[in-house]
């Protein structure tokens, strides 16, 4: 890739912002309610208005202030779950995932929304994270860079889960581009004003970037530090009851993204013993002590950090788009 | 000091430690499960100390409660109600607990019950007192505070005629609430867990010393007396329209003066405290209290006086 080469990408006319995918992650719930209220008052004055869909993903879970009713909605978006056979007695979230897929997708089709931003909170001390399935989606990476520059006081990281499109399971995978915006620490069932404000400003900056992009702005290239998830570590558990037998060590608690070296403390058992990290390489921990992950068998996740070069990008002009069509006519098939 | 100011109490022979009154408050759940398996740590000479999970169904689901809040369920109405399995789970459970550790108000009731709780509020270690005239409890709390120093352990007094509620621990002659935060629901933080463990150690030490005949001289105990419950600002439909202000968030026990920022609306406006004097807010932004219409409670500082006590 040449340094001066500008990559031209299709316009992003339709963006979806989703809150309440987990009903007790309240910054997103309250932010979406506010945005939905404001949407009714505002009128678009732009030449080419951006279509922003505001979605409350899991209304039943929101009403009960729970993560989910039957099953975790944010694991229901694999192709298999979206397209397989379904009965009337299917879990609520499976039915809901199909509704959302019809609204924002279908996943993998040309008519899916261009960008999905799914709002989440975590009990872990992660600051603001964009979580995506790709480390080469220039749209997502440029949005991240823009947020970093616009919000320098907020600790911000880009997390990459190396999962294929077929296996991708979360709501943000329904759009042509997508990411989760994860902000913590915030207890579930609570809204903290600083966390809410960070999310509000993050979403605003994200939408601003899309407008700039659509109007032809060139975004210069550079580099982004990407944290690629390698593995999870579960709590030590009792053989019979499966109850946890240790807590995250006090020296690890709240130290998300501080490098963890072999032999560093991981857990403290209830009898006071320190259990240490036995891996071979230093890695970066995150989602340390996320409440919802106890039942998923995850005490913390570990990532490798690498520097990714991103090219300069701008929106494709109409001519370039037509030229592209002629070269690849099969892309236009419905 | 005249001898008339000395209060005599029977030895505290039967003590219970309740965990899981709210099934997602993990320090208590974890400690009680530990001690049910191996009670060596909580043994004291001459005391029977029983660790007990009060709401096992809620613990299993890692939720605060199943049908209704167990820690509000110990009203005389509930405790004397009939209706068997038709009653809400927690009402049935309250009756069972009253049978084992009570009956509430009778001579057969347990001497002391420690009820272990966590909060999402930044309250640190807090001991909750239900009566300003319980000299035994006052002396215990004084002992714990001194033992923990320079660490902090504050005393919250809830004797308010309207805001006081019927707790699971109220079955005992001397109910003691332990509230440690901040900790998210469903999460176990090592430092919070250890802090609770240390408080209980000192509490049991006090009971052992008392039972051995030690006399505890008169003392004063700084306490925060519950004054008022403040709800979130809401719209006509009952929806919350503002959050705890960033200046107030995490400032439990710090003075809140008239005119100080209290809430911040979702579009950034500040709502200020309009009370007549300085108060000390606590339970600021406790997750479980959104549904109870409480953003925080205000308290007033008070010095309580405890008579000297010794065993009968």
C-alpha cells in the first residue's frame, strides 16, 4: 500500500444506533430514549440527509432491567440462528433477533444498513472501546481515530475479535460495517453521568464523522493500536458445585489494558492464596470481572496489541461508483 | 459515672450471619457459602454462630429477589399471614426464617444477626443500626470502629418512622446490618469481600469478649441518622429525566449544602439541592433503589451515647 494512495469507499447513507441490547446496560437505554425524543423535534437541513435509525433492541429486557429475558440477544445473530427453523415457542430473543435482522439487514445482503453502532456498558474498567470483527475495516478504524482525537480525555481502545462473518454473533454484524461501543466501568442497573456523557459525545462524534465522510472529506492515513482477542480465562471453580473459588486478584482488579506478564497475580483464593498467570507471553487483559461473564465462564479476556496502518480514505464519487459497477456487474444483482 | 448507667445483657449465645438476603450481593453469598463448608474462622468460645443463606432461590438466579424484596418482608402482617404456597416466595421464606431465628420480639429469638449486603454506592464499610437505644449494638459498633481504625467504618441509623423497614435481621434481639460498597450487583470484588470479612471478625471478637465478662465503659458513637429519601426527577409518565450529578456521584457521606449540584438532566442541565441545611447523603445511585424511587437518602450527623455494658 502506497503512502499517498487514497482508498475510495461507498457512501454510508444509513446508520443504525442501537441501545438496550442488554436491558440493564443503562447508558445506552437512556441515551436512545433521549435521542428518540429529540428526533421528533429536529428537522434535517442537510443537502443529503443521513438516515439514522434509532433502535431499542430488547424492550422486554429493558422493562425488567435485566440483561435478557430468555437468552442473550447479542449472541443470536449468527447466520445459523437467523436462518434456521423456528417454532412459536422459540426464546423471545431469537424471535427479536429475526425482527432486528429484517429491520437492519438482512445480514450479508446489499440492502443491510451501512453501519451499526451498538451501545453497551461493562462493569470492567475499560474506558471507551470499539469492538469489531475486523482489523481492516477502514470505516470502523477511521471512526475510532476520529473519536480518539475528539475525546482525548477518555481512555479509548479498539478491540478486534477474529471471527468470520459466518460465525459472527452480535447485533453489530448485521450491518455492512458495525461495531459495539462499550463503555465502563458502570454497574448494571445504574446510569453514571460521566459514562452516559461519554457515550452521548461518542455517538455524536461518530455521526459527525459519517456526515463528513459522506460529504467528501479525505481522512488521512496513519496508525491505530489494535487489541486482538486471543483467549479467555475462567475463574477457578469447585469441582462439584462449579462455584468460583477465587476472586480477581486485587492487583489485577481494574487494570484493564495494563500488560499482564507471566507469573503476575491473576486470582486470590478465598483462603488467601495467589494464583498466577501461567501463559508464555505478556498479553493485555480486558473485560476483567465483567458481571455478565461469570455465567459464560470468563473472568478476563486476553489480547495481543499491534499497530495497524490505515490508509487515507474518502467516499466514492458517483463516477467511481458507476465505473466500479461496470467492472463488477455481478455486484448489482439483487 | 454512676453505676446506674451500666446496662446488663444476657450472654450472646446464639448468633447468625445472613448472606444472600439479596441474591446478587456477592460478598455475603460467598462468605456464607465458605463458612457453611468450613466454619473454623467464625467459631468463638461459648457462641453458636450459624452462617445462613436467607434467599437461596434468588442466589441461584443471581437476582435481588424472586417475587418481592426479602429485606422488606418481615412485617408483622407477613409473619402472621396464612396461605402457604400461594404467598410470594419471599413471604414464605420470611415465615420460615422467623421460625428458625425468631420468633421476632420473643425471648427465644436469636441474640444477634449480622446481615451481609453490598451496594453500588460508594459507601465504604457501613454498619446499619435500627435503634439508637440498643446499647449492646452501640458498644459493638464502637469496638469495630476502633479495631478497624485508621480504616473507616461508619454507622447509619435508620430509626425513621416512615423510612424504616422490616429487615430479615430484625428477627433478632440485636440486628446488625453490614453494607459494603461500591460493588456492582453480581460481581465479587476481592477488596470488598476482604473488608466485610474483617468487620465480621472484629464483631465476633467483641461478642466473645463480652461473653467472657468484659465490661465496656460508656462511650459515644458518631452516627448518621436517616432523614429523607430523595427520588430522581421524573416526567409525567414516571420516567427518570436526570442522573445523579457528577459532583455528587461517589460522594457518599460528604456534606451536601443548599445550592450544591444534585442531578444532571440528560441534556446537561444542573438541578440543585433545595433543602434548608447541610445534609450528608448516602446510598447515592444504588441500583436497586431506582424502582424504590430513591436516588439517595439524606442523613444528619448525631452523637449517640452508649451506657457501659456487661453480661448479666
